[in-house]
C-alpha cells in the first residue's frame, strides 16, 4: 500500500536483471511509494489539466497543454519527471509552469 522505498530498482527484487528502473513513471511511483502516492500524483496531473482548461484561449497555454499531453504519454515509457534524467524533467516542469504562469 505504501510502496517499498524511494529509489527502489527492479534488481533489488528480481535476480539476474539489469533493469535500473521500471521504464514507466506511473509504475515506478507505485513501486516506490504505493497506491496512495500514485493517486495523489494522478490528482496533481488532473489538477494541472483543469487549470489549463481555464486558459486555452492563450497561445502559450495551448502549446503548454499540448506538450503536457505528450509528456503524459511519454512518461508511460520513461521516468524523467523525478529521476533518471533530471535535466529533462526540469525542462518538462518548466514548460508546464510557463503555461500555468500564463493563465495567472
């Protein structure tokens, strides 16, 4: 229910594997922190989308919302939001933040 630990890797639990991570952001969050944190993360993403819906008349917000949807799909095959590739994750969060900033 609360996961194994932050930074867990599959080779800790599966012998003879080279996997460094789950290659899926949502699965990695579930393994590390459990269903409670996964639901909170999904609610955060849903909240970001609801904020984007308020400002879709702005060009910057539309571009940021399109990028956000692409990120959600991309995170199903990579984990760059929080770990593994921190500079790319920071770029993702910056573009999301630019769109949110344009709304407010």
